[in-house]
């Protein structure tokens, strides 16, 4: 006797992933097309074990070196803007090249290729993002923020804010305040 | 490198504007998929369908027959399912009142429709690129305001 089976490959793959991840007690979210997001930190041992388990089925974890490096660039920039006060006088190109151990030219090209924006623009975006956060917290004045983020003057920060977002810092503050009032009314 | 298309919806009753809008995206570096609707009712009917694919960015014309852009904005902001959609107002008006009101109501982007095609491409590319940074770098969407 012969029978014929119709395989559902996607279902099989997802089931396999599910079993292996549950065995290793890894918390995860399946994003589709073989992409998985870990919802909590996973140790290297577990990752290796997962890779071994998948190897039995002719599958493996792909680590795209380019995307990983771009993520590192972003993390370094965010850390530089938001946390690190010590490097105030170091140029960001030098800082990134030293931290990541690649030439700035290489980092810069790679970044533009993957993220559709330049490192310079990304740094500005992050600084403005930090400014927005500080403005909405109402803790610092714009002058203090400009000083904290190493702008030469409050006018320089205002101009960059306006160029990046199209609105002035004070308009931004007004809009966010009104928005909060509105959502409180609706509650 | 980019694996998923950015899904974009435009609701605008002007046929020419819809056409220019779609063409402008053809030449962008970021891969996009564009759908258009002729008015606010058509748009909301689509969005409210349970398994409809939700856009990453929604462009709303303010003056549309049947249901205006502002009404759509209001309805969208009430619905938790739509919270990840970035909303761009796309209007011929540049009145400060419209701009501030729609921002307060929850719009992320306000675009005054540019007059020439080159400018339009530049503006749309800018919106999609910045939105992409918000999408991929975990920036706080509540603080995403952009006026062009």
C-alpha cells in the first residue's frame, strides 16, 4: 500500500522551532520568514545548543555580520548621546572608530547602505530625540539642555531642532502638553 | 538588506494627487507598497475590517468628502489596534491652526502638499526615512513630530 502526504513546510518548521525553543526554555516571538525575536536575554550556551539542535535538521542560525555591526553602531551612538558624558570633546567619528575597531569610512558606508540615513544624521536625530525627552520631562531649560548636549549655543540647538522636526522646541513642548491634557480629558 | 516592504496608505479625493503620490514612491531607495483610497469612509471601512493589513504610515488629506481627514484621525486614535500606525497629514492648507490641532490630536507628520514633483519626492522620502528610523531604532513614537 502506498499513501501520499502533503507537507506543510511552514507549519513543520514553526513546530520544530517551537519545540526546540521550549526545550531550552527560551522565551521568544516568531516574526515569520525564519526570524525570531527573543523577549529576554539568551545566553551564548543556549544559542549554541539551539544551533546544534537545528543542525540536525539541516538548519542553522544565521548571523548577518552587517546587520550586527549596524546595530552596534546604533547602540554606541545612543549610548554616546544619552549616557556618556566623558567623551564630550571627542569627535564622534573618532569615538565610533575606536569603540568598534573599524575605520570610520567603512562604518559610515555600511551604515548608509543598511539604514537609508547617514551616521551624522542619525546622531542628530538621537540628540534631538534626547532633547525632546528632556523637554517633555520639564526638568531642564533649553539652555541647560544645549549645554548638556554640547551645543555651542541654545540658538544652535533650536536651529537644529527646527531643521530636523520642522517645528520649534517651544511649539513641540506646547503640542505635547496639549496632547496630554486632551488624553486626560478623554479618560 | 531591507526584508519587508514599508506599507503606505493615502486617503485623498484628488485623483491627480493620488497619482503623483504613487509615482513618487517608485523611485525611492526604501521598498514601499502603496495603496490609495478616495475618501475617509472608504479608508475607515478598510481599516476597520478585522484582518486588514495595517499600514506603517497613513497619509490623510484633510479635506475629503463624506469623512474628513480630521474625523479619520480622531477615530484612528481611539482604537488601540491602530496605535502603531504613523499618521501623516497631507494637505494643501498650511494654516498654523490646522497644523497645531492635528498634532495635538495625535498626528505625527504634517506635510503641506508641494507644488512640484521633485519637491514631493524629497518630502516623501524624508518622511519614510525618518519613520524608518523610528521603526528600527526603538525611538519613542509619542515624540515623533515632523513638519514639512
